[in-house]
C-alpha cells in the first residue's frame, strides 16, 4: 500500500474526514483507518449471515437521498463506504450490493500490523498539532486502550452513532460502477 509509506495524503484525508464528520472521535478515526486497511473481511463470518444482516438492516432504515452514495475510506480511494440510506433512496438492487460487498471481502487487503503502524503515525501527527479537533487526552487514552487490546476492530463512538446514525457496507472502488448495472 503506497499510502503506508507516503503520508503526504494521509493528513489531508483525515482532516477532510474530521471536517465532514464533526462528531467523529478518536475511535471513529481509528475505525476509518482499520476498515480502510483491513477491508470488510472482519465483519463477514459467512456469506449467508452477511446477506441476512444486510437485508435486515436495509429493511429497517429510511431512504435518504441527501447523502452521498459512497465515501472513500482510504487516501488512495480504493475502498469506500456505501451508505445504505442513499442506496435505498436510489432504488438500487440490494442483491447486487450484497454480491459486490462479498466480492470486496474476497479481495486482498491489509493487516492489523499495518493498522498499528498507521495508528502510530496518526498519533505522531496529533502530537505535531494536526487532527486537533480531538483532544490530546482522548487520543492518548484511546491509543493506549487500542494498543493494549492489540488493535482490534471497533464500533463507532456513541457520539458519532447518535449524530450520524451510520448504516453502510464496504465496497471496492472498482466495483462501484456495477451497482448501476441493469442486467440481472
């Protein structure tokens, strides 16, 4: 991964994310990086369970056309969050979405070791005064916890969940055009 070696785009990417999501906390920044590096494989125990949970969540949400359909979760743009509310508002195929998400999970992504490496760089950036919308105490406390836990997958913060009501899945950027395929 080029952006693991060249941090020039990382700061702009993270600052843009924090500007677009003012309720984001340290945990949400970490989740963004974890998903961007490791991809969706950690949430897919089986294709059947994934599809069942996707459909259940999809049926429960209200469509919302005013949000973007996708949002990049890596500085290089290779992986996106696809917002289910926007997907539903556009009346796109949930079956096709499930297939594309599963295909995304079969692609090769990164490792927890890479997450730890990037998180250390994020902490250095924060110490240099970047990403200052999150307090030093919060960053240090969360960083100590995540390190002690060996860099696990996490849920969004309560603040982010209450503010944004996130409902999304991960999709590889090269598969996004197939969301609009009309053939069965």
